[in-house]
C-alpha cells in the first residue's frame, strides 16, 4: 500500500513518531505486574527484524506469539500489537485479541484474519486502527526509518468481559480495571530511502513503570 509513497514524504515525517511512552504497556501502571509475563515469537528475536512474510511486503500473515508466567488468578489474556513509530498522535494498532485463556499459551502464524487470509484459529479479534477486526500487516512509509512493533500481552483477573470487537480504548480500560501482569516483545521493520540504512541503530527498550 505505502511502498509506492515517495521517499520525500517519509523523510519529511521522520521526526514525527507516536513514541514508546504511549504504547499500552506504558499507559497502564500495573506496578509489580509490569514485565512479569515472558512474551516471545518463533518468527523473530526481541528487537530483531520482522520477516517480510508478516508484513505488507509479503504474505501479510499474523506472526506467531507465545506467552508464559501467567499468574494463577488470571481469568483472561489479551494481546495488543502497536507501532510505536507511526507518524500519528497515538501508536497505530495492528492487532487486538481478547478472551484468550488465562494461562500460558500461543498464537500460531496466520492465527488472525488478515487482508488476504482467513483466520486459522478460533480467536476473538478486536479492532485495529483501521477499524477492522483483523491483523494489519506492517506497512511503514519509505524513508521514515525503522518502526518498532510492540507485541504486548496482558493477564486480566475475572470481571466484565470485553464485548463485541473492542478497540484500543476499551482494552486499555479493561487492563486498568483488571490487569494483573504484562509483558512484551518488539519486532522491527522499515523501508529505507536511497540514503538511509534499514536499521536505525540501537533500539532502547522502554522504561517499565514502577
């Protein structure tokens, strides 16, 4: 979609980024529960490049995600994937999944519906930033530099279930009310212009709330 956008636009927006401080993990203070969950992926190492198959430059599948160390009192697990470097006021939401079992688990590659694929798992997706209940493949503007896609997992205690296909606001409210623990992993992806390398140097992990 954006691969044909002129590099000059990405370069002009290069300093405009939502920021890691605005991702869900840093918006809700879970105190001792922050960073407790171990979140990993078989498709990428933490802060490493997301393979093109999971982006708009490839098949556009949702990548595999695993989580562990869920507290025994958890009743539900929620996943939210956000682009911390989108040139927008708030992080761009690429996926939300609610109603996952309150235990260690995983989503396989292609588990979420995406533009060219049906869901390969029985999951309950929420709405991405384009108001679609599916995986939004990363599609950063050329020349804008490397983007950080933050795969965040939250363990929630029992309470009012998230109805329908919730968006970011409803999910953040539920996490604030029922959140027990959280964790995340980061994948990176970018489309460089002719003078900017694909890698944007060292990426710093955000400070976890105390």
